[in-house]
């Protein structure tokens, strides 16, 4: 709920439930106001955006979900939709970091290995990512979505560094390196799969 109606929902509503014999809320999730480019939403000032106009222009609702989640924490701070920052963050995080992992490796799996991964031993990058599950889940549970996404993108950065190091595009050009190429790309796709699971609460599709 928005912070402007917190007084009613945190005081009067639980009291009514309690004296009516109903269970009171175990948690009330509250957030700040949404501003656009640092200003309150106003049709007359042109700082008002509807969900319909967003879908007509951008089409993908998950970009906006990600942007809002990256700014949300357990407090009641206002959330600003800065349109330039929105484009930069989506391009940097979702395209440049997350999708980049799959785009650099999936093609080799498809073309050279009939779309099948090979079994791999977890490397340090994959193991660290697996071990991060509890902390990321904790961030989601406490509604600190911004911290959860920072943690996920930190691991995406490390994954991209790993891919740059193993350089599958170089392995693909060298004779006799098929097994190494298959293993490197399979590891990368396994990393991508885990990142996808961690992002699912924000990017369900």
C-alpha cells in the first residue's frame, strides 16, 4: 500500500479486525510515492504515465518491474522513474549483463553440440552463485528488492568475466578444443539458469 494510507491500514483496520474476531495482518507492505523525473505525477505538467501508454510504447512490462524493484527497499522512500536512467539500467543490467551471458554461449551449444549441454563440475563462479541463494531469498523476504538485484547483477558481472576468460569464440576456432568449448558454454548456461531463477520474482516471464 502507499504511505499516504498507512495510518488507516496500520491502526484502524487491524483494530477493526481484532475486535471482529478476525486475524490481524502479520505484515503490512508499504512503499513511497512514485515520481517521474523527480516530480510528482501530474497530467498538466506532463509527468503522468499510465500503464496503457507504457505498454503501447515500450511493450515489455518486465523492464519496468525490474527498474522499480531495483529501487525498492524495506523503507517508505519515494521511487523516481527517471526515463533516461530507466533506459540505461535496462540496457546495462538486463541486456549487457544478464542476457549477454546466454547470447555469448548458447549459439555454440546450438550449432556445434545439437543444443545439448554436457555434464560439468561446478566451478568457483557457479558454486559462489549457488551459495548466494539464501542471502538473495532473505533480501526478497524483507522486501529489500534493490539489494537482491544488486547481488544478482554482481554475480552476472563475475559470470561475464569468466566467459571473457575462457573465450569460447577463441576455442571454437581452435581444432581439438571441442570438449573445452562444450564444457565452458555448458558452465555459462548453468550460471545463466541460476541467475534466471533468482530473477524470477521480478521477471516472471
